[in-house]
């Protein structure tokens, strides 16, 4: 017995010693806890275009610093009931909550519930970047314990409410209240408070500006949580749930690139880290191209939308190295902030076929390899062509140009569906892909952003692309906090296969379904049309510019026989022609400008050097 006690005692000492060493190591570079309340007022963020013009400004300019005692009790209760029911009783870490989350996650087989307390979230929002590592989680734990020792519960809640992100560029509960409801946080109703508290789980997906129905559904969960926590009774909850709530969009002054600035603002904290000063974010967006992109998209949708039963569209323009030059997530940001370029998942149809054909090339096929366009059956399923006719023997080059479905499926089966999915992943497709035979026909939903960046790999010679919009982040006195360096993921596609893909995609525009996208003879791309004409796409590239266009309806309704070779191709042709002309003018100015010795490069020239390297 003495022997067991001795070993238990020794083991305990060593365990405490190891934990102490780890804690001291991770606590070494943490900021002073005394500064927590000093930064509870969020710094402002100014987002600039690549010419230095201002696109947006967020932060304290939109909302005021608030304290718990100034806010309605139902707002605080909504957060406590949903985010941390034992907030006022635990010591910064909720052991019961962690155990409950572990059990739920084990039962589900994946992560469905988190165990972080409001104190831990306050610590993360105050000091830590968004990386998911053991060190980050351990530091979050240390900071949570320190916060609990240094501040009262109400102070910690105030820190949290002033820093948490609520989507649409809004940081802090007062900023969110003004953004979504046009009022101060202290004037929020119970239902509005439930909506605000519900946003935290997924700020981009559950805020009422982007997704009113989703926000209301999430608010119902919050109200249910408030009943379980004793803050509301069943009758009050029923009245709230049954009340008719309509989200009223708050009109804003006309701005450009608002979908882009929303997309960028979601990334700033991950790059800037624990910053306590006002920051200036320099981006890749080109104002001239952005304005033209929006105008062209609206011109075609206004002219043909009613006739063709098309209500929405999205488009994106980037360099072959992934710098986003323009982005339109919809027709009118003031009416709908949902970004159809980055957030909407739709069936790409035949626009997915280049990925299938690339897998075929990697499996040994060539553009002149012959397949027979005839009835085929795979696992009891037989694909049909658009015109319900069969042509007979065709080369892969002609089959892609004519968008023959039967041959695309044969190529997919030849290469192997797993290889097609692997190829898609290498090109940057992250959305779920079904392993069914119809994979070859683009039946798996993905975003325009993903597909356009995948085509960029063909445009740049086979190098992996990580699309980006942020070039540099500075504080208000010019100190650089973050500067983009490096590129994508290196060579991911053999250059010979890239050349073959370029040859095949050029033929699509010369003689195939993409003829309406042609304007110079150098265009390469692919059309796409989903089942029952619910989506129409054109994605392609010319020189160092890559663009994608999608048109359709938010309710997933069918259009009037709109195909990728029609409306999307015309939109793509017009804005790509304009963009190429602008790039040509810029290059001409650079080539004819007199040389000035030892003169600092302009920001625009530095921008060009970053996104379009000389080598």
C-alpha cells in the first residue's frame, strides 16, 4: 500500500510540474490582462481599394461601447441562455458544458456542439487570432482564468458584447443593433435580442440581412433556450414565436464592392491577430472593374430577366494567381446581402466537365482520343445529351466543345470517380462531391468562387491558387501588421496537361457551346447548365484574367431555357473585354513611362508585381 501511495504521490508531483511548465511556456507571450477593458471598444477598420480609395469603414464609427447595466435584461439573458447558461456560476471554464459537448459530439460522430464559455470567447476575441491549434486553445483557457480573477462577471460580459462579430462587418452588439434594426442596443425588443444572440453561431449565414428566414429560425432556438433557463415562460415564448416579424432592410448610400468588403471583413481578424489600434486594409479590388462588372450584370438582367424568368446573377473576376479584382454577389446589395458568388452552392452542370477531362488526361487520355457518343448505362443510370441525340464517334476535344454528356460520363468512369474528386480537391473545390455516376455532369453543388479559382489553375500554367483579397494591413500610423507574401500551393497540374486543357477549352469558345463568349480569339472556358434550367454558368479566362458568371433564381425555380452559352456568355464576354482593355492600357502606360531613378513604386505598381509576377 505504501508503495502504491509513493508512486501515486510521485506521479502527481510530476503531473503538476509538467502542467506548470506548459502553462508558463504558453503564458509567456500573452498580453497584459490589465489591457482587457482598455480595448473593449473595438478599433475601426477602413478597407481600401487597390487605388487607395475607400470602400468601407467599420467599427466604433457604427456602434457605441456598452455595459451590461445599460442593456435590457432580456438581451443579456438571450446570450446567457444560448452561449453559456452557467456563466454567472462557473470559474471561467464550464466543466459540465465540456462534458456535455463531448458526449454530444461522440454520439454524432462529429463536432456538433462546443464547450467554450463566454469568458473563453471574450478572451479569444480580445487577444487571440483565429488559428485552431493546441497552443491557441490552451492560451484561451489561461486567459479565461485570468479574466475571471481580474474582472467581475458583468465586466467580462461587457467585454464580450463589445467585441463579438455579428456579420456584415459589425463588431459589438450596439453596432449589430444599428446595422440590422436601426436602433441602439438598449432599445432592442425580446425578439430582436433573440435574433442578435442567434447570429453568433454563424455570423455570415444567420444574420437577418443575409438570411432572414435562417435568422428567425435560429431566434426560435434562442427563445426555447430562454424558456429552459427560466427567463421566459411558455406563454411568452409562444407569443414571440407566433408574432409576425418582418425584417426591414435599412437603406445605405450607394457604394461599390459591398459584397467584396463583407467577404474581406470576415478574414481581417485572422490576419491582423490581437490588434488594438485602428487598422487600414489595402485590398486587390479594382474600382473601375468593379463598377463595370456591376453595370454589365444589371444591364443584362434588367433587359432579359423578366422575359427569361431570371431574377438573380453573380460574377467574379480574378487574376490567374488569385487576386480578386471585382465581385458581384447579386444585383442589389441593399436588397439582399447574400453573396451568391461565395456563399451560394449551385449545380455547375457542364462547367464541371473540365475537371473530369483533366482527370482523364492524367489517366493517359489525349484530346484526340476517340469515344463513341451513344447510349451508355452506369449502375442502372443512362445520361442524356441536351438535344436527346447521339453523334457517334468523337474526339475528347470535340466532345468537350459540344458538351456531350455521354462521353463526359465515360471519361469519368475511365479515370475513376475517386480520381475525379481528387482532381477537384487539388484544384481547390472544397464543397461536398457525390460519388455517383452523375458527378461527371456537375450535379454536386459548389460555389462560383470555387469553380472560378479552379479554372485559374489552367490559366496560370498549373499552379495551385488560393484566392485572396487582402494585400496589406496597417495600423493608423503606418506600421505594417500583415503583408501578403508568397503565392499558392505550387505546381499541382503537369504543364503538358495544362496545355492540353487550354487547347480543349479554347475549342469550346471557337466552335462549341461557348461561341458567344468570344471577342479576341484567345478566350478559353466552359458553359454549364443545370437540370431543368435552374442554373446557367460560364467560367473562363483570357491571358491573366479569370472570370465566372452565374445566373438563376434564389428560389431555385427554372428559367426559360437559359443555358450557359446564352446570357452568362454574353455577360462574361462584355466584362472580360472591358477588363482586358483596362489591363492593356495599364501595361502600355508602364512600358512608355519615363524611367525615374530611385523613385518609390506606387502602391498600384506594387500590387501588379504581387498578383502578376514577371517570372
